[in-house]
């Protein structure tokens, strides 16, 4: 057994699951993986590590490495480290991301770049897996190629004699090592990712192929979630290896000691009452935006304008009850869940999931701990197939998990937002044990929101705003579903919701509204400049305006407290669809303008008819920004000002970024590349800040 160190940096569990898969497969290829979360800095030491390192890194937020990697990244980014600090280290890195976001796979790219800068060398090309088209498109070949790359590494580092022994061992084996050795060059070619730009282009190309495949299938009206047509229905299938089951679940009669609070957060949790709720949009607005005020006066929770925090939310009660019924466990919903590791499990290093509290009830488990809405991964479908009695249903589940069925999986599972309940309803003979659900359903994640107030302005209160998310799920039949958290919050405040009357409002009847649980978020970069005389520009269409309301309230109080101080200009570029339907905080913004806190307010209405403007219409925030090119360039390049962007990451933030490049290039007379460099410098100096998702 050749040892390698296997680290994962996970946010929602995907990188961990992939690392565990690598760990499980390692033995079959003659390796032993020393598996750790990257945060467990006391369990490994890269400075003295002699074995090859394999790292799986996901990406979160605005292209950041996951929270679990924060300490590691901070440590390796220490500027005092010499350039040969990791010269002894050989590594392979798999980055996970979503190409719909601006900074694709950036978590992995940051670590990869820094390891290189410190002298580490890759023994295997970096992989960038794209959740937008299915991580498995890169993950599977990357893992398949890893074994050959490890063999090659050990062959080259252990000298001729040993390499001959290994090579002869390899040639006697009947496992997949031999064909992989033969194909090493093509594997490496496939995954040659030194030039990340080229790889991203390849990923996009692959996306296009996949989308093309889905489009072709749309014309094929006979295939559905439960039914396939030739050639897939007749194909022999390459299905993923069955992940070893490892959890044994017993349901015991309850004795009233179960955990009943939403506990599984590592951060401190505060239970706070809702003290007000306001609908900020009219009833005919395209999206409904609500503002919720929390009373934090009796807690130690504190925040600065620009901070975000987590709301701990439950799954929908009706979906939980439906799931319990389908699993034939409705009459045991109050039973206590007792978890053990299966004595005979083949899963290496199996451990109990940390997000499931001890002795919670079954109902609590499904309500507060598991993301039951998650789109099931292929490995889950594969495992479900083994608990499906009907032959045709079993085959279809296998197809959906197979390489040949990738386009059907994308169309009927991923793009249709299918969840476990949809699958169980579509495949009635599938009866999985509870343990399997616990092994495959990810942890129910808390949802982040930006603070939309200042505690100077609203002492003891915290405001946040959100749209009630609605989407069409059409796995079995078209159903309009609400977002897990926003749907729950909207129902919670339904009875006390006030019409748009944010300025003065009485506290709602506390008895009517239960408390909610929140926890602070630790990444706090999106703050006002320390020097209040510096000019700032804020760009926040839709609910992206949230942190800027906090900034403006804060500034108003600071100006009251320091009437003689010099405060820099504040620009706000806001965008909404209709002036009279979703112009959020209209009265408040007028007030800030009137008292001179807000010096420039530029609002664009994307769906109102242009008001006969002489200049080009300003449909979106970037059109307004473009219209004020000179001032924007002046603030950023001459007055050492800041620009903040908050809101949608997929389109708006990209387009605003492109507009800024265009403006800098025009105003300075520089090439596009030069303008991009200038913008990158602003980012480095933390004068171009984004809070986008
Ligand atoms: P939105 O969907 O971003 O729409 C707001 C306005 O932006 C609309 O007028 C929309 O116009 C326009 N728009 C569409 N595409 C655009 C583009 N490429 N460039 C510029 N503007 C564009 O607003 P939202 O529904 O309120 O969503 C805001 C986003 O901010 C969400 O992604 C949310 O997750 C995120 N966010 C929320 C918070 C919070 O605290 N709630 C904090 C940070 C981020 P059309 O629809 O007419 O095209």
C-alpha cells in the first residue's frame, strides 16, 4: 500500500463526498489514503509531508475557498514564506465550482496558485469540475486518471528497482490499473489543465454539447423521468460503483428526551423574535419582497452594516409528512433515531454524520437536519436502484445514474429540480432504508442574508429583506414550489404582514410570531471604508440594495454625531422592474437624498417604457453607470474611492464588471487588458467589493 495524503475543503459536503469516494477506491488500486478535512491542521503537516498530496476543494460565496479552508489559506498566504517552502511537495488538485458564476472554481484556483508559488509541483493535472453541467463529467475521469498518475509518481520517485517490482505487479493484476496505465497519456491529455483558460473553454464546450444533447432529447417526447427510449433503453450501461452502506438506523420508542432545537451549527445560535414584517412590493409586482425585523436586544448578537448572517430554517412540514408516509414511517415520526456504524461496512473511516444530533426524533431529523429538496446525485440513484423491486423501475434508475444516461439525468433530474420525494413518487417500488437517506442527503444548510439596517439607527433590531422564491419543479408533474427558507419565512409572518409602510411601524403581537434561529457569518469584508471622507459608489439592483440601506442609515447617524466632520459622496445605482411596484425603500431613499446623506441616486426601471429620454435608455444599473462614466472613473481612479456591488452573481455582477472595464479603458485611453488589470488592482486593494450570489 502506497500512502497519499488526501485533503478536502468542503462547504456543503460535495468535496468531502468526492474525497471519501477517492479514499474508498484507493485500496483497490494499491494505495492507502490518509483522509482529513483541510481544517484539521493538527492531523497533517505539509511542511514535512513526503507522500503525494491530493486535494479536493469546492468554491463558495464570491469565488472564495470554503469556510473550512480559511485557516489553511491564511497560513499558506503568509507573505514571509520562502518560494521553496513546498518544493518537496507533489500534489494533484480537483476544484469544484459552477461556471454560471464569475469566479469559476476559484477556491481551488487560489490554493493551486499558492502551492505553485511556494514551489510545490503537480504530479497530476488540476481538474475543474462544473456543477452547472454535472460535476461527474470531470470528477469521474479525474479520479480514474488519478491512480495512473499516482503510480507514475511513485515509479519516478522510488527508483528503478522498485519501479520494476511495481510495474511487474501491475502487469499481473486484473484490476483496472493495467488499462489505466496503458491509457495514462490520453488521460493526462484529457485533463491537461495547466492553462486554466483553455480548460474553462473546454468545460464550456462540454456544456454546449450537453445542452445540445438535452435539446435533442426535448424533441423526443416519449422519454420521461420513468421511461427511456432507444438507444438508451437498449444500451449496456456503465453505472457508478455502489457506495458501501455504512449507517445502521434504529428507531426507538421516544421517552421525551429528544433534541428539539435546531442545533447543528458550529457558530453560536441566537433565538430571536420577529418584531415586524413588511411587504415592500405591491401585490402585482413580479417578485414579492418582504422585510423582516428581528428583535436582537436581549441577545449578544451584534453586526455592522454590510455583514451577513445565517437563518436556520426547516423543511416544509407538508413535504416532511409526505416523505414519512411514502417511507411508511408516518406512525413512527416521534420515534428516536439511534445511529450506529454498520459492523460489516466496507467504507473506510466511516463516521457518524455530524449534522445529526444524538437521539433526535425522526420528524426532527427530516425537518431540521437533511436537505430533502436536494437534487439526488447519481450515486444516490445508483443506490436507490438496489432497493427497487420492479425490474423496469430498477433499470430506469440505473440508466439515470449511468454514463450513457447522462443527458436524461440532466434533463429529468437536475434541470427538473427533482428531489427525493419526486423520485419515490415516480418509482413506487423503491423502498430505501432510512440509513441510505442519511448517507446520501446533504446537511440542511442555513441560508445567508445581508443585514439591511444599522444598529446605530435601529438599536436592538436587525432588518433583512428577501424575495419569496418560487420555481417550477416538473419532475413528475409541474408543481410550483417555494424556496425552503423564504417560503417558510413568508408563511411565518403571513398573519402579521404589514403593507408597504416601513417608516413607522408598531411591533407586531409577539405572541403571534414564533422566534427564529440565526447565527453570525464570519466573513466580513463588505464594510464602509474606515475613512468616512472617501467617496463611495454602491450598486445594488433588487434585493441587492439590502446592505446599502444599512450603510446609509449608519452614515446618517455618524453625520449627526460628528456634524463638523467631512463625509465623502455616496452614490447609489439601484435597479428594479417597475417604478410603482418594486422600487424598494423609495421613501427612505428620498429621505437620504433630501438630508444630503445620499449625494447621487440613479435608478433604472427595466420593464417600464423609457420616459422619452434624449440619451440612451438606462434599463439596467450598468446603463446608468455607463451614463456617468466620467464620474465613476474619477471616483475610482482619482479620488481613491470605493465601489460596492451587491446582488445577482450570474448576470448583473458580470455585466457591471464588464461595464467598469469599458469605462476605465475609455476614460484612461487604455487597452482592455490594461483596464482589467486596473480593476484587479482595485479588487486587491479592497476598493472594488462584491457581495454577490
Ligand atoms: P434581480 O432579479 O437581480 O432583479 C433586479 C433588477 O435587475 C430587475 O430590474 C432586473 O431586470 C435587473 N436585471 C436583470 N438582469 C440584469 C443584468 N444582467 N444586469 C443588471 N440588472 C439586471 O433582483 P432580485 O430578484 O431582488 O434578486 C437579487 C439578487 O441578489 C438575488 O440573486 C439574491 O440572491 C441576491 N442577494 C440578495 C441579498 C439579500 O439580502 N436579500 C443580498 C445579496 C444578494 P429584468 O428582470 O427586467 O431583466
